[in-house]
């Protein structure tokens, strides 16, 4: 267990600096008239406000409120360290310092409450990843814009070779039954999506068949 504990010089330095700062804040609070447990609570209050403001800044760098409370807590910590370095007579603390020490709990409570209950900036939505193989866009000016087309679920069946039309059937193309069934599915999907029957141009564009063949299928579907 002890072999897994790694001694870090930075961690040791942080512990020493924190302990000294904690002691300076305690000495200043005690000299300003705060005795007993109250003098020990002041360092905790200052350090917690400093940590809360720093954590807020890590998530929102442009938060002016977090910067304000971070500067206030940092000034209180640095001020106590400087004041106890011999620049201030702790046996005769001035009245303005007693007022600041006595008013600190209310100020720290206000700052901590605002930092906790202030909404966090929403994270920016990630940009959609570009497709490696972009789908080419085919411009069809002869097809009306009826919204996004839905690709057929089944492939278009191959057209069997139709027998040569006789003299009376030259103008009417022969439509295979399999193609009629597939066209009926496409027409049903078109009617469900748009509310209207499919026309010859749309069916021709969807199935990729000649115009006369599409007209004959639409006539059978009517």
C-alpha cells in the first residue's frame, strides 16, 4: 500500500503554503476580536470561497461574477498574510480592520450562494462531421419540389422483354405485372406523404422509366 504512494514536491509545497496561509488568517481573525472556534472558521471560509470561484472560472472563463469573487477571496487571503508579517500591530488592530473581519461572514455567504446558484453557460453544440463520401446532388428541373423523397424500399425489378406489338397495340406499351405492383407501392407511399395521387412525371422520375410507360401505369392505377 505504501509503495503506491508517490511523494510529490508540488503537493508538499501546496500543503505547507496552505497551512501557513491558514495560520495567518486565524491569527488576524483572533487579533480582530474573533476568539475560539470563530477564529478557526475564518480561514476555512476564505479558502472555500477562493476554491468555489476558481472552479467556476474553469467552466466559464468570461464569468465576471466568478472573477469578482475570486479577486475578493484572493485579496482577503493575501491581505492576512501581509498583515501578519509585522506590518500591522496585532495587539492594537485598527477599527476598520475589525469591521472588515466582522462583516466577512455575510460577504462570503453572499458570494458562495451566487456562485452556486448562477446558471452555467451551455456548452457549444459540436459541428456535424462531414461525410467522407458526399452524395452528389442531381438537379431535376422537370420534377416538382414535393419535399424530401423517400427511396423505395425495394429495388426496381428488371423489365422483361415484351413481345413486339401488333398493328393495333403499337401506341399502348405492355406493362409487366411486377412493375405495376411496384408502381402501386410507390403511388401509395406518395399518396400517404402528400395527400394526392401520383402523376406521370413524378412516377417517371421515381422509377426511371420512359414517359409513355409511366403514363400507361398511371392509367392502370387510376
